[in-house]
C-alpha cells in the first residue's frame, strides 16, 4: 500500500479516536478524555514498581475499586522492566521531591500535541508552573524529557490501540459525568463575577489512581491559554468505588456517576478561575490582615485543609460566589444547602459577614460592573475586623 494512503488512514483514525472522546455540552463547554494524560498515568503506575510511589500511585495498591486503573496496570505490566519505563521511573524519581505532585506535569502535557505527534498545539505560557526556577528548580528540563519518553511508551506499548479497544468504558465514563456537570450554572457565574471566558474544558481521568474509600477523588483546575484567550479547565478522577468484575467490558458503572461531587467541581472549582487571578493584585490587602487568621479560626478550619489567611480568604470568596450564584439563579434550595454546607459544616464563618457586604455589589452593578471593582471595598470592610471579632463568629 502506498505510504501516502497509510498516512491518510492514520490521520483519519486519529480524528475518529479524538471524536469518540470529546463531547460539546454547550457552545463553549466541552468534556473530553486526554490521551496524553491517560498515557502518563499508565506509565506512572509502572514506574512506581521501581520507585515505590508517586502521589496516589502506589506499588502495593491493586486499585480494584478503579476498574480502568486496575485493568490497565495488568495490561501494561509486561512493560514494567522495559528501557522506556526504567527511564520514566528515573525521571519521576528526580521530579518527586521537586514537584510533590503531578498536576504540573499534566498542565504541560495539555499544551503538547496528542501522542504520537510531537511538538505543541499551543504555545506553552511563560508563567506555567514548571518554568518557575525558584519554586521548581530543573523541573522544566525533566518534564520535557519525561514527555519524550511518554511519547515513546505510547508508541511502543500501543497505548492508542488500548484506548480504542476500551472505548465503551471511556464513553460510559463521559456519559456519567456529562449528565451532572452544571452547564446551566456557568452563565450565571459569568454574570455574577462580571467576567466571561472563551470556553470551559472538563477533562476526565479514568486512568488516574485514587486511594480507596468513600468520598475519595481528586480534581484540580488549570487556567489554559489559547491563541484566542484563556480557558478555565477542570481535571478530575473517578469518585465512586466500583466493585471488581472479571473483564473491563463487564462494567455498567464507570466511577463518575456522582451528582454531588460533579456539580461541586463544576461550580466551586471553576469559581477559582474567576477569583484566584484577581487576588494577585490584592496581596497587600490580604497580607495586611493576616492577624485575623486566629489560632481559633485555624483550628476551626483544619478539616477543610485551610492553613493560612491567604487560603482562608480565597476559599471564602469562592464559596461566597457559589452561594450568590445559586441566589441569582433563583435556586433557593441550592442556595440554602450551600450556605449551610459552607458556613456550618465546613466552618467558613466569615460568609455571613461577606454576604451582608456583597449585597451592595449586587444592587449596583452599574457602579460595580465586575467582582474586581468591588474587592477594594470588601477588603476595606474586612480590615475593620479585629481578631476577637473573628473568634466570636465561631460557635463550637
């Protein structure tokens, strides 16, 4: 067969593969599976056979509660001692003490063309995490080396073929998640914050290992940059423990049928895309009031993993946006549920104070067209508080 025909067939199959794992939920909201991410997690699971662990990949864990993780590990285990996996293990061994995570690796992989292609689909931003030489010394060089090795593994182990063979599982996972992503809430978030993005990307990671146990899952947001503008994304693992079956094709549940978690990720984590960039310009105001993060408040928020005033303010503002977005949608039930969940259950005791002040923002959007324009007043109000005022808000 002529080489040109083979090239065309390969190109056509590539288009078909990616079409199978990408779904438009609305005009500017998409849901997809990223083959580069899946390749990374398949390889990471093999690498930990040599280095013990990396984040939630652990040599001694079977991951029977995550069918695809368990099945893929068994399928690719014959590559465990291959030259490419040994090299990947060595690179991850060097990256582990530098990054302490793999989210920075995935962020870089998103900008890369889908394996087996090389190069980038979009220019890698100058401020991407791995390019920070102070916080992550030598990470950029190591991640670049890792990417080349992952591409080699993709080709040698025929990862693309494995993903195609299990398309029913991937499509089932996407179907489960798609029904619970709160597509209707995003325009209301945009309206409340006074900010619109080019689009929103949700990426499922069925191959990402998580620790067994109820309410265990992992997710993180990445602010992606394209030639047309910034696009917030949400990357998340399965969140439902699935009983083990003999074959991957036997599963009718895929680990993403979790309305509460999926909706939370949609609204809360995307809320960080609206809030976090704004706070870089208010570092002086935030640092000014660190005294308000009293020992009593720190203790009260420890179950929510809040360990400093910066995180405390960020999480309060994102949760404020959640509650007020629900109010804007006239969803009284969700508004009250969120208010109780965040204020009482999670311990974010500043929310009543913030809600009282945010009414001014909501009632005069001509004067305050976006959330950023109101933040100076909000920080000014916080500055009137004293540590004892904070402690009085806490009811044990």
